[in-house]
């Protein structure tokens, strides 16, 4: 059985997180390929294509979504990818009662006063990020005294949809809390901690990660959230990313359904479970 774990053209050399998955697939007799999504290959040759490390898609989001629609037997599928590659999905989830950070949503080309946005949110420290982005790209934290800097930053990114939120201080101490699911089964939690003084929780910026335990109530809450995902029955994997607010409540920062790191190093069983799920789906295709 031929399985494609879809990647990108310039995958960092340090990326080894998927190795347990590759080993589990090969141990079950599968042949694993790792083509870039931009490669000129016949995707029909694979029994299943699984999006894994397509970490450059955000700069060509529309092209990536269009590509997903052409690939047979792709997971997560194109309908999920299209919904999840623009952070407006968080706005939709909020309408279903999911707790997210208070947000001022800004359409591309629309001029917005950062001071008024801060007043609307009732904050003295804010955070700006794009509605299509990855790896903390085009982000800025700022204080009220830095509003002019924030205004210039916002205007320099007026070509894309942006969002303004309160800056959640817990990201610098507790970090970001991630929950990994294979299908609808929770496998493990991870705490991603940035270097002192930083807010970026990615490996690229020197962040560390350790196992984290979510409560049963929190896990059940996440399962309810998954039901709001279009075509959620088809989900192969998902990752919830949470930040804690000043009251200690978890706020959904991201629901990663496209190319999240699944932190197999903290739960080898998760890689085995995903490998089995992939081969089962391939046999059903």
C-alpha cells in the first residue's frame, strides 16, 4: 500500500516529529512517500494522501485549497481544509458557544483605528495577527503606549484580513496548551512554552514542549467542538490550541486541522493509532 505524507519544498532539516508515524506505517507493510504538495506527481498512484508538513501553504492559501480539491483520497479533505485555512472559522465556532479571545475582525483594505479597537476590547495590551497565517507570521504584541507602532503595523498588512485581540499574558508563563485527537479519540496533551519574554510557542523560535493533562470535562468539551466542523465525520486528526485568560479559563486559539505537529514524541501510541486509521481509510477508499 502506497501512502503519501504530503510535505513542502523546503522542509526544515530538524523536522522529525512524523518519524514515529512513518515507522508505524512501514511496520504495517506500507510504502511511505513524502512529496511536496507542489510536486508534479500523479496523486492517483497513492492509496491515500495525508496532509502533514505543508508548512508553506499560508502564503498561497487559495492555490493550496484549489490543489486539495484536485487530489483523490486526501485527508483531511478539501472541504475541511477550505474551512480551516482562514481564522474566520473561530468566529463561526464562537457563534456556537465556543470560548475564544474577544476579537476585532478586520477585512483586507479596511482602515481601522487601533486605539478604538483597544477601547472596544477594553484592553491596554493587544495582539495583532493575520486571519491566514502560520508559525506566528505577521504578528505583533503592543501596549497602549505603542499604538502608533501598532497602527503602522496594521496598515502595512492592510492587504490581508487581520484580527486584534487582547494579549494573553499566560502565553509567556504557561504557554499554549494543545490537545491531539485521532479521529474523535483524544490521545494526549502538550504544553508549549516559549523562551523567556517571548510569545511564540513554535520550535522555530526555541520553544520547549512537555506533556500536559487535560481534565475529562475539557476533553468532552473538545469533542463537542469537533461536531461543528464541516464534514467532521471525515476528520483523520485534529489539534486544539488553547491559551488561558486572566481568569484562568481556556480560550480556543486555534483548531488545527490542516498540517499540525502532532507531537508523537510525547505519545508513541498516537502514531500507532494514526497509522492504523490511515491504513483503514486507505482500504475503504
